C-alpha cells in the first residue's frame, strides 16, 4: 500500500520557524509579498511570496499586541503555527535561536555566503556584522538580535520621548540580561528608549507601570528648578508610552521593574 504524503501546502515546523525569524524582524506594515526578505524565503522553501506573507499574517493573529490595535492578521493559524508560538512564549531564547539557525541554514543551503547569511540573521549589513563579531562574542550578537526586534516593533522611536534618531536609541531590557536567562531575546522584555531615558530607567529614576504609563521617581521630582530635567523627564510623569506595533512589553516584566525600584 503506497505511503501517504503530506499535502503540498502543509508547512513544516522548520518552515514556520524560518517565517517566525522574519516576523521578529519586520513591523506589521512590512508583512507583504513585495518585501525582499519574504521573497527570498519563499524561494528557499519553494513557496510563493504571497504564501509566506500569509503565513506571517497567521503568526500576527497570535500576537496580542497586534490584535489590540484592531488588526486581526490572517486568522488562519495552523496547529504548527500555534505550537511554535507556544514554544516561543515558553522559552523565548531557545525558540528565537532555533528560528535564526533554521533561517541561516536555509540561506546557506541556497548559495548565500555564510557571512551574508549571518548578516541576514541579524538584519545587519555584512560589514557591520564583521565589526560586531571581531569586537565581541556571541553575547553581543544576541544583543544585536534583541535590538533589531525591539526597534522594529517601536518603529525606531523612543516610547517615552518620541525621539527617532536610531543612533541615539537603545533596546532596554526591562528585566536585566543577568536576571532572566529565558527572556534575554524576548522583545516583550524590552523598551525602545533614548540613551537618556535608558540610563534613567536602568537606575530606577523612571519606570513604566503595567498600565503602560510612565512614573518619575520623587528623587527627580524634587529638582523642579532644572529646566532641562523638566523638559526631558519630569513632564512625562503619568504619560502613556508609545506602544509597539507588535509584541508589547509584558505587564509582569514591567511590574518586576516598578516593584524593584519602589514604584509599586
């Protein structure tokens, strides 16, 4: 009796992981068949760019931050899509690294040079990646991956001040890198902040509450005579942050930071 084969349209777990890798690097408005990364992946897995774009839309339908904006994605997520998303939520670091590895293997297997494939993995130009690898170890590469995912979600905009100069923006961990080994690469454990606001956040001079509003420490509120401080920090007290287009900061992480520094 001939062995049954899967229908041609079934996506494998590896293909969904490769799609997830791209999803984490693109904002919602880039999830279309004209996107170069989507077209490239389509060629590598023998599908159309429309098919890949639809799959990313299925992943978007599992993202609460996307649904909160009134967008619904494609609402056709398969069992494999849901299983991959569940694995992502269970252990971000392991799943993100696995997705990146699958994506890079596909790229190399289709004639992309290793250095270029690694650059694609990080959404960086090859020359920039070369400088990164020459200067640091894998930890820095993972930090670059985290930065890419966070900045894309916030459209390279500080979620407090609105600053849009990418060279002055930092992907800030809510729970520090050293405190949570399972969520180091989780963009839900990140905020896009200007260098100033990142420093203030790191020192607990400001926080973001689980309701996504900013709070300023009484230590700063006492310095009302400082005009620059008033404009740069104090005026944002109780103001809502700019929300990302996907993968919003998790309330439990925000609560951890606010509690640690005495805001809750």
